[in-house]
C-alpha cells in the first residue's frame, strides 16, 4: 500500500511542478538536463556532474562536493526531480515587481540601469554582504555595459524566471 501512496504523491508533485513553468521554460530545462545527463541514462549522477564540470573547465571537483549536490535531491535525479529542484529554488524568490521596486530605489532617474561601482559598494557593505566570489559570479552572469552600467531589469527577470531575457 505504501508504494501506491508514494507513486500518487510523486505524480501529484510532478503535475504541480510542470504547472510552475511555461512550455518554453520546460523545454530549456529539458535541454539543460540532457546536457548534464552525459551518459544518457535519464538520471543525473556523480559521474554526470563531474563530466559537466569538466566540460566547463572545472576539473578538480571533489567527490564529496559532488555527493553533496546529489544528496540535495530526495532520490535519483530524473527530469521531474530536476525540474522540482529548480522550482523549489525559484519559489523562494520575491515576486518580480517587489525586486524591481527595490532596484528602482537605487535608480532615481528611472534609467533601468545602476552603475556597477555603486551596486558593488551596496552589495558588499550593506546587510547580507556579498563575498568577493559572489561579486565575481554576479559580474560573470550580468556583465556591465561599456559605460559600467548594470541592467537591473534583466537581473530581476532572471531571479524570478530563471533564464536570461535576452536569450529568448
């Protein structure tokens, strides 16, 4: 009897997770899953993660680090679990309009951009301060334009939708 309940709960969970994303987003997650699932067995394992890290140039990922990533999932990481994990990560984000309103406070001229130097100062000196590595990751993901301006509208979109607006 227990396996039937577990299957029913899994089915309910999967229908909910698929409703969290539109078809384009689901297709993009499917493509990402396929890239990570290097041995094409339908499950992401430690070897798949190690291969994915190697493909992006990170060769020295420790086994315990990979194991910790795998343990974040409630079981084997098939596509539904993969999608559910992303849904859970994105679910904790504030709505886009709330995040946008916070950025607009820093943009009194309503240009849609903030100077990189100003944003970096704010993020490294106020409240939950960003570390140098976090700042490096931020600028890698959202590089400023040639004038040193950061498009905060794109950052808001990515935080709430999980994809780059320009990549659509």
